[in-house]
C-alpha cells in the first residue's frame, strides 16, 4: 500500500505508524493469498541486495496502532481519515476491503474508491490521494529503485522527501565495493522500516511456462560465474535461451 507523504494525514509519521501497526499482514496473506505468498519485510526480497529478514517494519499491534492514531489526533486536532484507491478488479477490491476492516479497528476511517489502472497511475503522479494499492519494485540492482524513492523525482509516487534516504541512495549509486553497497541498501531497507513510507504486504510469485526442451529462460550465467537474478517481474532475457532437439 503506497502512502502519499505530501499531505495529511501521511505527512505525519504518527499516521503512518498507526496504519502500519493496524495492518495484520500475516492474516492478510492467509486470507487473501491462501498463505501462498511470503510476507514482505521491505522492498527487497530474499536473494536481492539489501534484503533483511527483519528490516524493522512495524509488526501488527492494535494497541500501538490506537496509540499512534491518538497521538496524531492530539497533535493535529483531527482524527485520521483516508481514501484508499485500487483498481476495480474483484480480487483487488476484496483485498482493499480486508485492509479497510483491519485499519478501521485502530480508529482510522477508511473510504474505498476504485479507478482503472491507467487512471491509478495518473493519480499517483498527482497529489490528490491518500493511499493506493500498488505493485512495484521487482528486484534486481537496488540502484534501479533510485527514481522511485529519491526526493524530487517525478515518479517518487509516495512523494516522501527524506534527506537520509536520499543520502543513502546517492551513496549506493557511487559505491563500487559490493559488500559496502549491500550494507548501504540494507540501511535503505531499515529506513523504510522505521519511517513506514510504504506498507509492505507480500512479495509476488512469478512463473514462466515453457516446454521441456526450452532451456536458459533465466538467461546465461554472469561473467563471474554466478547465476542470473531470478526475478521475472519485468520479463526475462532471451539471449541465453536455447532449444534441445530430441
């Protein structure tokens, strides 16, 4: 769930933490995904640079959710009320309704609105929204995420302007030492955990159907002998594919 940090309520960390603590992601995964997916600890899935088993993202705690919701109201004089956008796909709507039911238990009023996929992206580019169901960040080199997260980028859809995040992303882009770079992106992961710029639900499972005689779907081994990145969300290379003849 992507949050718009450029306007109330999610420009306030108390509102973001209230929503994060109110969301029982394990229950969501069991009910909406039949337990088939893995609950995400952050933007980097296992096998990606920057992955952490626990990046510090808030775990479900309704009491803490109510506490942060009350803090927001005490600071602003307003209760938290949001509109969540999603596509009209029936399955997506049911997921949004599940989230609505959970988050409202923390005293957050949640309105639902559906828009077509193209309109959803147009809304994300603008600022007249609070939260939306979104899928992004398919893995690979973490620097590929720079445009989505750096402050001021036109496709930083969440519109958060976090100097610490910018500093880390700039450092990661310049670091040639792979071990040091991994540590930097782990810190990016932790920053998402502490600031709750997004509400991470689960990592998506992708698969490619092919005939038994088709090989090399993932691409050729890399020059250093390591295996290619297994993520397929943005497609897969054809340079290493070959067909065996029986």
